[in-house]
C-alpha cells in the first residue's frame, strides 16, 4: 500500500491513502479517537474520482507519527490474531 504524508508538524499529521483503501480508515480513526493524546482524528473521502482518502490527526504531548505507529501496530496484532483464530476454527469445520 502506497501512502503519502502530505503534512507533518509537531502536533499534526495528514496522510493520503490509495483510492479503494478507505475501509481501513474507519477502524483506524475509531482506535485513534480512543487514544488519550489524540485531540482530533478524522478522515476525508473527498471526490471519489479526483481525491485520495485522507487521514487527519492532531495530538497533544506526543508526536502524531508515534501515536499512529502504535495504533497501527495494535490493529495489526488484533487482525492478525483474528486471522489465526479463524484459520484454527475453519480447519475444524467440514464442508
């Protein structure tokens, strides 16, 4: 997945995602909004043919890229565990 960081300041980050990857933004923003250091987290879809989905996040007391890395790692672990659990249970079911 090719993302672009289009804005990065000490408390703000804005990242563009490839078109068609906007479903990733929903759990990402929900997880970011639960973080104590995140003041604002939202995404924009824009025009479906002209704009790329964009994540905007503003933090207080921690660099936004650090928070984003931590939350992405947590989501990766969560969905990796879900895949492992599914594979174990799917093997037990006979079609």
